[in-house]
C-alpha cells in the first residue's frame, strides 16, 4: 500500500543541492527535489515504494550548489507553482547552499518576500496566488 507524505500546512517544497542526511525524513513531510547522487538513488528507491514525494534531478557538470539551485528553480515552480497546482508552493526549504544576491534576485521573480537563513541553507516564503480563470 502506498502512503502519501504528511502534507505540510503551508505548501512547502524542499530543494536539496548538496548531500543531506535527513533526506528520507524530509520526503515524509513534503515534496523534495534532490540531486541524483548514487547515495540518494538508493534512498529514493526505498522511498518510492511508499510515497512519490521525492524527485531526483541530474546534477550539472562542475556546478556549485548555488548554480544547482538556480538551475532547478524554474522546474520546481513549473511543477508546484500557481499554474500547475491547486495548492501552489508558499515555502521553499533549501538545503545545501546559503542565500546569495543572485538567489535572492531570482526568488523575488517568483514572488518571494521573506528569506531566512537556516543551519543547512535557507527558507524562502511567499504568498501564493491562483491565476484568474476566464468565465
């Protein structure tokens, strides 16, 4: 029997751009996008038996964690944003990179209003709005 992750109360998504030991626990709480690393592949195969909440993405060649985050941000928004989800993301929990000026500028383009540093990266928040539908 497949079980869904315990949905977070504020439409949270996690993006993991560097090895992180809490990946499995994180995927039980919210959708997670993580680098497709050999160690993560083993974890993902176990998680996928119970829940589809973990997506692995191929790392770029010689990219920094900051560049990995900037490279996957649009894809995450495409899958979990205002036009793709009934409950679009309001919080991004980012693991593996600190917030930089370039990251901050990119997040503002997605309506992020608050960025808070954390021990493992940062947390970015916005108020999600649904697109208006024509009648």
